[in-house]
């Protein structure tokens, strides 16, 4: 019984860290390029968040499974091969089933390969822990990333286009804020959210 409690406690701590104390965006400040580029609509933010979550979970699980067989001298190259395989799978899926979102995300889907969040979790966590924990860590990191992206896009999309998930939410005659449709607008909103969320995290530590 005590062993089960300890396992659940570790699972909970790993899950909490990904969302809060080790959140990849507002704590580690990783994945910023894609955060600025694709958060002008909520649909793009969700698609990128789910794609990164899928890649980080499966790549971390694969690294964890193979960690005893990966020579230390080539571990980074091995991680890149593993990550690129899953990233290509995400690209093909979006291109086949969601071509509009794939076109909107552009090169940023392929750049999941170089996303520091994915590589960071493989090197910092997956190579040292069993699969059951790496899956939770990957899920928490990916969802923590998507949480921030969606928060930013919920502000940017109505101000940039007057819509939310494609539905008109702003009144007629609303003048779109062009700045919110491009990276500087994302930089401003993301900066405000990082400040608020970091302050919140410190308050409830």
C-alpha cells in the first residue's frame, strides 16, 4: 500500500511540474518562436500543442526504452532521429486530414524537431526514468506548453480577426488590431502571461 502511495505521489509530482513549476514556456522559456508565430488563432495553438505533446510523449518513451543501448557519444544524434520520426508522422497526419491548419502552421510543424522542449525532456528526464514516468512527463510538458499557447491565442484571435475558433465574436464595425495578427502582438501578450503565471506560481508554492 505504501509503495502504491509513493508511485501515485511521484506521478502527481511529475504531472504538476510540467504544468506549473517546470512549465516549458512560462518557467523554462522554451518554444518561444512557435509560441509567437502560431498563436494568432486558437485552432493553430491547439494543433501545435497536440502535435508537440504527441512528439514529446512518444520520443521520450522511446528514449527511455532504448536508454541502455544508446552510446553516450551519439545520444543527441539518436534523439534527433527519434524526434524527427514522430514529427514527420505529425506532419503527414495534419497534411492529410487538416490541410488548412497544416498550411497555416507552415514550417513550424517541421520545426518541432528542433523544439527545445522535446529535446530537453529526452535529455533531462527520459534518459534517467522508466517509460511509465516519461509518458506522464511528456504529457505534462506538452499540455503545459499548449495551455500557454491557448491562453495567448484566446486573446490574440478576437483582437486580430474578430473571431474565436472561426466564429465572429466581436461586434460589427470592430477594427482588427493588425499587430495582434503578427509576432510583436504575440510577444506582448506572452510577456504579460509569463509575468502573471510566474507570479501565481510563486504565490502557491
